[in-house]
């Protein structure tokens, strides 16, 4: 890819999305329809080979099926719905897909801590994004306690990770 091409493509894609937004038509279906034209800057973001697209969709369905098993946990009068099968930290670290039951994680302290570490990494990404929104909306003081709690939890898990 030529230098500057990616930025130009990103700007073109952004313009299409902003145009759909301006028309109040920014939906996945409309984005997909805009991408159908081979001349559209959105075209390359979709899988047009039907066999490959079907395979990718089937893999998404399989992931959804694996993670669809839930159970309830009651903690201090609060109820949580949790997935029975969660991403396996070992395969995730290898950039592969795999799942493991929470019951199995309970018996494997190192793997359980790695799982929590990965979950917290996702939480941190969300927390950073929320902080940005909070700054824009003048609500930073509401986010600061969450940041402190996140840091404390992260430190506690880091202390418990086997070396």
C-alpha cells in the first residue's frame, strides 16, 4: 500500500458513513448496501466470496452457540448472568480461538488469573473510552472512582499471578 493511501481510504470511508448519518440512514444494512459497488470505498471491508462469507458467518454462529450457555450467580443480593464457557486465556494468547468452562478455570489458578487479566484488559479499554466521553461531557468526577477501583483490582490480580 502506498504511503498515505490508508489515510485517504479512511477519509473516504468516513465521508460515506457521515453521509449516511446525515441522512439518518447509518445502519449495518445500509453500510453493506453501500459497499456492494466495487467502486465504493466500503467494498474492500466485506467478504464477497460467498463460500468464505458463509464460513465466517458459521464460525460466528458457533462462537455465539458456545457462549450462549449462561448461569446465574448471586453475590450480596445482586444477580449476575455469566457465560458457562469463556475464551480460553491460553488459546487467546496464541491468537487462536478456544473456550474453557468456568468450572475448569476454578481448578486452574494460573489460567483463571490469566483469564481475569485479559478480561480486565478489555475493561481498561472501555474505561479509557468512557473517560474520553466523560471529559467531553464534563463528567470526569463520576469516572475517577471507577478508575481507582480498576487500578486496585488490577494490582490485586497482578500480585496473585504466578511468576
